[in-house]
């Protein structure tokens, strides 16, 4: 049981870090993108959004240990 709690804690810590870093990256892209780089900023924004969705799906779909082993 202790290993499962440690695993969940690590997952939540990394997910929180990943969400905050992606949100910070989105803010940087929207705030500081030069006009000539607008095409590339859209690609980076799509990557950030897909990464956020992936992080959320990974946190939601954590394996649950049932029963005794």
C-alpha cells in the first residue's frame, strides 16, 4: 500500500510541474512571439495543449491496486 501512495504522490507532483510549465510556456508564446514567428507559435501552442491533455489523461488513468497480493 505504501508503494502505491508514493507512486500517486510522484505522479501528482510531476503532473503539477508539467501543467504549470506548459501554462508558463503558453504565456511566453502568446506574450513574446514576434510577428515573423506567428506560424511557429501556433505549432508550439498545439504541442502545449496536447501535452496538457496527455498529462490530465495520465493522472486520471492511474492504475488502482485491488485486493491483496
